[in-house]
C-alpha cells in the first residue's frame, strides 16, 4: 500500500540507523512490524493467568513429534 506521511528528518535519520535499512520504505516497514510485534506480546502478557488450558501435554508433544516425523521424513 502506498501512502504519504510527514516525518521529521531527525527521526528518519535515527530510524534508518537503528533499523540498518537501505531504503526509507524498508525502515518504515521494519519499524511498523516491530511495533505490531511488541503490541501482540503486550496483549499476550495481559492474558497471562487468565486463560485456562485443558489437555494432556504428553499427548500434545507426542502428536508434534509424529507430525514432525511425517513432514521431515
């Protein structure tokens, strides 16, 4: 998606330096992706201790191993 924004030059200079991006577009995409990633982590942390899980961990692990063996040979 293409959009136009106004950003202070000093902020963009820091953004380019901190992200090691080669283009402004790449820098903005990296910054936005990182912001979204952190927000998702925050949401998960807010739910800590509030979600109950029912199941058998041994069964789940066995299923993961079986599926991994089937996909990786």
